[in-house]
C-alpha cells in the first residue's frame, strides 16, 4: 500500500514569496528518497484562485506530483499540468460544473477527481452537490475519471464503487490506518503524518 505525503502551500503575497528559492525542490528531493509521489495542496489556488504555479514546479522537478491548485474551469487543467505535475487534482468544492470536468478531459486525461465532503458532497454544481456517492462515481467514470481521492467518511462507499466500476482510489488517512485501508481495497492513502515513515527502513 502506497503512502503519498500531503504538503500544503500557502502564504505568497505581492511583496513576499512564501518559500525561499530552492526550498521546495529540497523538500521534494528528500521526499523522493522514501516516497514515489507527493500530493501538493496549493491553498492560495484553492482559497484565492491564485495558484503558486512556479513554486509547485520546483517540487514537480524532484518528485512525481499530484497537484491540487483550485481548478475551477476546464482551461485551468493546462495551468496545473504545465508545472510538470503528473496529475491535476480537481476538487468537487472548487470545480464550477461537471461540464467543465468534461471539457478538462478533452484537454488531458491526467486528472484525479477529489470528492470534498461536509454533511454531504460539496460542490457549486447541483449535479454534484449532495449526491449519493455511487451515483456520482458512475457519472465520473463515464466522463473519463479513472482515479478518485476521498475523505474517510466516504471510504467504504468508494471502495464498494471501485469494485464495480474499476477506478483507482486514494483515501485521506493517517499512516496508522494504512493497513486497514489496504485490506479494504484502497490503492493508496494521502497522509499529513507521513513524517513517522521517514525513519523507516
């Protein structure tokens, strides 16, 4: 079972870069010693629609990267991928509509769909928001989505849907839950507490 480290970027302003030059490439290099991939959540892109594409590129140069940069419209998928990211992560909470997801797949199929959840699936689009996961997963598969990432609240439903529809599945989870999700049938976890693995042999 793969563990994908979760890294957040935040804090650039017009006057100050959030990270010193080379800082992210150094982190990427260290992570590549122990992990196959990294998940980068660009909070400036997610919260303010101002993704740090140049900063993310430093990380992408060192390790295959799953990049969530707050994609809202189909055309933004190219911005995410020109960083060198292996996959662009499209979040249900920022995506404007399923139609934009269809449009994004016309530009690239290097896309992962992330389902955001808070008392129901979060989205601006009523075709996504609040739906039952199995029904949404079926529509996503028809659009071309071959990989999904879900929160723990949706893991059981997602694993059942994976068996029927045949997509790859990641779950946001702590490292201590890795064996549980492996036995259930998830392909990998995305974890913030990956630090405890860095000392593993």
